[in-house]
């Protein structure tokens, strides 16, 4: 695909001449740093901004600044920058968006990473909704801000000003323009010692001088507790800023980090197998492996051993959380410096053995395995092995998380189930109708069949009086399931997460009769009529003109005339004489999550319907409501058979329409098993977070408390569900529970919060309640 300037000449035919002049000047610069696809995205972005009708300065800013952004962060960010501009177009003026484009080259150069630049765009979008008046002054001083702050520091600085001066607009503008004392004080408070971007070039030369090769370094936001550098795909990820530490400058600390990671890349030739090892054992082995590669690097470059030794010899004023941490820190120092004593006979003996054999086995990482396991057994015999969280809190700030040194067994989920022995695995072979008819020996092969033939075309073998039966493909073999999705689970007794504790499998939903759902909608026609009224109130109103603004996009003639009359009469005029066209659109994605446990098969008192029947009716009506509004939505269900098998069903996903196929899957849903709610919420939230909409909602419909067959403590899964709700809320996903349990007052408030649940006392009214509740939540 070749992109030429002539391809877009017609698009800018009606634009002023200066736009095409600028385009001609920048097109060749852009072609040097962009591929044909990137260049096409760049030109389509200019075309879209030109049609946006927000002034030509906006288009000029895009054309002039994007090549510099692509040069720093790659062309993948072009669409992100354009998407951010389109989102802002309904929230602020074209001049502010042009200022954003003008700030992007500085942001790309100072942040130095595409993911961090996307974080910067997200911050601008959040501020436009939270404190739009502060965007213009902040973008005016963005060069100074990014020269002193990391992205995390900039976010905290901006959020402080937006929260503190939300109702004081003049002081808000002064804060974001760095004119107020509070603004300077918070800036100084959030300022870090040494920024990565100021050190990156020096580090590249430093590593090249040592090993005579190039290494790839990237900054990473280190704004959470316990962050450690890491190596991913041979790219070294370092924190975006560090502070001076015990006489060592930030530059020296960066050198220690980069040299340690480069030593891993240079001296680690084969990974260690992580099979049959616990996480604690891997920490002990990793401690020895760090010492091994540092020995090799120190032997080649003695100055590195001194640099790392200064950090290992730091005096800590505060006591560690567990005595094992201090013992391991002393042991790490002893491995670096043979003259240092740990005051522990067993550890000193292990260190002496390490130094005795390291010369002959320096290039054998099996040494790390042997001594690391002995080190683990020393503490295991003393019953002094703490939790993984404590083990990972070693106060050795320059070392990475050692993910590079481990090799994990890769499982092909296309050919094997997670618990399926090799002898019981099935292969699926796709054949034609004639092969199926002539070669099949057992037309009703069961779960134990080693080979399953699947017909390329669906056909039904037996028909009686025109009524089609189940197809061959639906009768044969095991039900296909997805690869496993592992989620942690909160243990309220020890107040820690159980890593990868619950496993979720997405299973194929059974199809029923789509006309059943159509009959439900016909039966509840009065409710459907009320839903249509709700839709009319909730549907986007399109473009609305907002008058009485001080910084709008165009002059309001009536207000301007009134202001001139006031001036002629000697009165104080109203300065709000501009107006703005605002696109009033909904920005919401919804997942309706249905509890499909065994209790949903119970029949309601005074009715022949089961809870599952009522849940199906409610899901059909709420799907009708959301489909009419136009919000992207999904209807999913879940049940569980212990922590190893949380079954997840997608009756309608975001990319699918609410058609006959979705209605058939909705009719075919069945109740069974248990309710492991936390894992299902985390899986639903993971899918919802992939949606681009700003507001995200999980609407959970359940008839009881979280429970499962492998948990005897009734509070365990309730605490885990509450933790899952808190995790999703921190990521911007709201969880709302509609419970049919009349006794839910004892637990639902503690799980979902004060105003995030509704108890349906009369279950028969569920089909009526759910669409109305959705309208209330998303108004």
C-alpha cells in the first residue's frame, strides 16, 4: 500500500491554502518515520479532523506535531491520539485540542514510551470531565511539568488541584498555570530525584561501553508499592524515576539496575525449569542466580561489584516485617563480599560453599538451583519461610523480579484439556457430508472417543413429520471449552491473595428455541411498552447548543446584543456571550451477569415458574431495553463446580446483536452447580475493561450468597466477592447486585456497598424490576 499526497488533495480542496501548504511541508517528514499504514492513519486523521469543523488550527496542529510523536513512540500511537481528540471534541473547544497536539511531542520525548503516552492521553481525558477549566493553563506549562514530574506525579498533582479548587474557578486556573503557591508546593512534593528520560542516553552509552552491544531500555510507571524492574521480551523495564539513596545518586542507582539486568541478558544462556517448584523456592533460587551473574559481571568489570556492594551494605534503620528478610539480605551481602559475616552458621557455610565452587561452575546455572534449594531447606527446617509477599520485600532496590531466568511448561490447550491425560485426549477432524455418511462407525460417539469427526455443514440425520432433531455435530464428542483463565482469590483469614486460585472456563452455551424468547417479549408487552418510554428518555439527544458560556466556540448573537445594550446604558454587561455545540451521547458498556446455580431450578411459591424462568424473562427484557438505547452490552452467565471449574457462558457478547442466535442461547440456559461469584465477577470485569466506553457497569442477578462445594467457611467467598467488587471499582467498573434472596440483608450490603444492591421481595416482579433498575442506574 503506497500513500501519496495526491490521494488526499480532494479531501482538503475546501480548506484554506495554508493547510495544504503545511501538509506538503510535513508529508515528506512523516513519510521518513512512518510506514505506509502509519502514513495512511496520519492522513485519515487529518481528514477526520478537517471534517470535525473545529477550526483549521486544529488540523494544522495535528499535521505539524504527529511526525515528532511517531518518531519518539512509534506509529501505533497515531490512532490513540486521534481517538483522544475525538473524545475531547464533545467536552472542550478546538483550541484546547490543538494545545493537546502541541504538547504531544514534549510528552512523547519526556515519557519515552507508548504506554506512558497513552496514560498521558487518559489523564487529559479524565481532567476534561473533572476539571475542564484547568486544561488550557496546564497545557500551557506542560513543558515545565513534564521536565520535573513523572506521569504518576503529574496525575497526583493534577488531581490535587482539581479536588481542592473544584468550586473556585479563578484559583483553579492559577493552580494549573503554576501561579499559586499551593501549585508550586505540590509540584515540589511530587518531584522525584532523577527521571529516567534524563538518564536513558547515558545508560545506553554506559552499557554499550561495558558489553559492546546495545540493550533496549524502557521507562515504566513505578507508582505502586513493591514495584521491581523487570525484563520482558529482552526489553529492560526500569522505573520512570528514582530518588537518591544513602549517598548514591539516582544516576548511580540507575546504573546498578541497568547493569544487573544487562548481566542477566548477557550471562543467562539457558533458563531454569520452574516445574514442581513453589513460589518461595523460586525466590531462594533466584537469590543465588543473582549472585552468580553478578560474580561473572564483577569478574569482568570489578567496578560493578563495588557498586552493587554499596547497595547491599546499606544500613536499614527500620526493622523488617519478618526476621527471614534480614537474614536473606545479610546472606546476599555475604555472597557479594566473602569477608562479611552473617552471624548465622548455616548461612555462612552455604556462602563458603558458593565461593568455593563458583570459579569452576560460574557458567552453570544449575549451581543456583542446588544451593538455592539447600537455602530453602535451611529455613524450612526452622519453620521460618514467610509468605511470598514478605519474601518479595527484600530491600535490595536494584535487582529485578527474575522472570527472565525461569522456563514454564507451555500447554497446548487446542489439543489437551487442563485435566485430561494424554490417553484420553480427543482430536477433532473436519470432514465432508459424504465422508460422514460412509465412514462413521459409531454415530453417537461419547466422551471416551479418541477421534471426533465434525461435519463441515450442519445437517440433522433424522426428521419426523418435518421436525428436525439434534444435529450430528451437537451429539458427538466432548463440549469444547476455552483455555483456562486463572484469577487470584482473597483469603480473609490470613488477609492475603491466593495466587491463581480459581480457574474459569468459557463454555459453549446450549441453544434452545428462539421463539420462546419472542413469546416472552409478547407476553410482557405492557412492560415492553414502558421500556420504550424509558428508551425515549435515555436515547442520546444528538447535538445540543449550550448558551451562556464564557469560552465557547462561537458568538451568541442575542447575548452579544444584550451585552452591547447594557454597555450603552452604563450597566455591567454579561460576559457569557458565546455558545458551544455539544454532542450529547451515552458512553456506557454493560455486562448483565446471571447466576445459574442449582437453586435457580427451584419453583417459586404460588407459581409454576422457576427462578431460572424469571431470570430468563428479565434478561430478555433488559436486553430489549439496552438494544433500543444503543449501548454496547453483553449477557453472560456462570456456575461453578469447585475452584478448578468455574463455568462461564456467553449468551450474547458485545460484538453480537440480539438476534435469533442470541435468543436461542438465552432460551437454552440451564441451572446447576454452585456460585463462585468473585471469580465470575473478575472474568466479567476483564472482558468489560477491553471496551472503549468510559462508564462500565456489571449488573449481577443472583438468588443467593456466594458459595461453592470446596469451601466450608460461609464467609470465605463473601469476603472474596467484596474484594472483587473493590478491585473492579478501582479500575472504573461499577458492580450492582439484584438479588432474589429475601434474607440477603445479612450479607449483600457488606459485599456490594450502601447503594449498589436491590432486594426483590416479590420475585415474580423481577422481569419488570430489572429494565427499570437499569434505566435508573444509567440515566
